[in-house]
C-alpha cells in the first residue's frame, strides 16, 4: 500500500517529528510504503531524505498569492497522474484545505490526520471543512472530540503517534558529556523542557513555578530547548527571558535553542516538566521523555491523563504552586524520581510503540470508504 503524506514542511514541531518517525520506522510495517510531499524545503525534508524515502516538493505557498496555490495544486495533480497511490493523507487543516480538493478531484482516497484541537472558527478550518475526507485519524480521545465540529459524520480512528526509542546508546556517557558542555555539575538536579516556543507549552507557568521552588540542600537548574522559528516566537523568547530575570532565576535557566539532539539533552536531565497552560492534541515530547527514563510533571489539560499515568509522573492543576510542589518532591526524593522514571519506558512502549501504531495505521488506511465527491471539494 503506497501512502502519500502531504504537509507544509516550513516549520518543525510535533507533526514533523511524527512524519520523520513514519519514515524512519517504516520497516516495522512493510505493507505500508510511505512517500512524502511538502511545500517547503527545510529540516523536515532533510531528515526524510536521510531515511531514503521519496520526497516530492510541490512548491512554496502563501494563500495571499493565488498563483502559488494554483502552482502547488498543479504539481500535486501531475504527481497523482504519474504515480499510483492507494491513499493520500493530509496532515492538519492547512494542507487539507490546500490539497484535499486536488486529491478528491483525482478520485483518490483522502484521509485527514488531524493534529490540532479544532474549533471550526478559523479561516483555515472553514476552508478545510469544504472537502470531506474518507476518514479522520487523531492521536487522542481528547483531540477526537473536537473534529466533529468540522466533520460530524466522518469516521474517526484514534491512533497514538508512533515514538521511537531513544537513540542514545550509552546514557551515562551522554549525560556526562552534555553536562560538561552546559557547565552543569553532576550533583545538580536538571529539569528539562523541549518544545516549540508556543504559549500553550507552559513556559510561563514553568518559570513562575521555578520562582517558587524551594529545595533543601539540593541545587537545581532548568534547561529549555526550542528555538524561535517565526518573528512572534522571537518576541515570545525575549518575553520569557525577561520573566526569568524578573523572577531572579536567570542564572538557573539555560536557553538551549533549536536542537537536533534532544535525545542527548534528555539523557543528561533528571526531570521532564511540560506544564501546558492550554490543551494540545497529544504530547510526543512527554513520550520521548518517558523513553529517556525521566519522571514527568505536566498539567491536567488536554490528553495528559491519557499519556502520563501515576506510575511514571505527576499530573497537576495548571498552577505555579502545584507544579513547584511536584518538582520539589522529585528533586528532594531521588528514590521517588528513580521509581517514576523507571516506569516511563514501559509506558511509552505501551502507548506509542512504532510497530503497533504503524500496524493500526495500515489497517485503518486499508479500509474501504465512500469517497468524498468532487461536489464537496471547493
């Protein structure tokens, strides 16, 4: 079964990590042959090509430039005429509104993999809903509850995002090396957060919690990985750094920027804390941290309780005091932290083992569906 995954490609976050995993772990489900089509060249296309999968570039698109939209759709139409794909998957509403009509007009099976919490109110979602997919895939029950706002009659399948095991072969060596690079003492307890610089990821809540974090006889430090990819993210980063200075914790917070070695960073940390201030559709970073054997601190918003069990972490209210208390307990009680961290890899495999996830995806995509008619495509 040949599957064409359609995406934007100009950013790098959870969707892009998922696509790279689909390419890297494709041997786990030999019946499914993935190919990828993106609008923009960038880190994602580089990672995809490095795995050996076919990557098609359809051309950059800005919806304020109608000729760019027409050009990209024409490139996809030619690709679909030249190659046979059993199914095309649009990843999120932006590529769905852009390419969904072309896929349907070519009489191809169209599946939407929704990676967002949908409201039905944005202009992107309003345009996306004009093209009805044959099926929708979501990563969590929570995100699945929102897709009905756009497509109330389409079947929805919940398939957790596949997440690879850590690529670090010698965690102890990596830990020592990374800590030397960051000038962090081995006895210092490190709290890590690795995410895009978006408000929902809880950076502000984490800094507020750190300002309240009082520990006895134990030093701590916080590493924040993730670089600005857009002007508004640059402004957000400056705001966060100003907040850290205002809280007088700047010496304890290290801004690591964009990283391609998050596995190494996590191997050198002691606790993973992503205290989301708004819900998100899933939480790949939480699963990656569990693979690394880190105890988790997160907030009870969105699908957190679907991912983090009591055996591997703490799910707390989105309040600075609650986050600070959970961090303090894990910093001061090393036995508790070790116990929670040891349960992480087992939970990560249970949820997001690539073999199981890809097998379920293949079964879902192979199911026969009623095609969306061209009349539904605008």
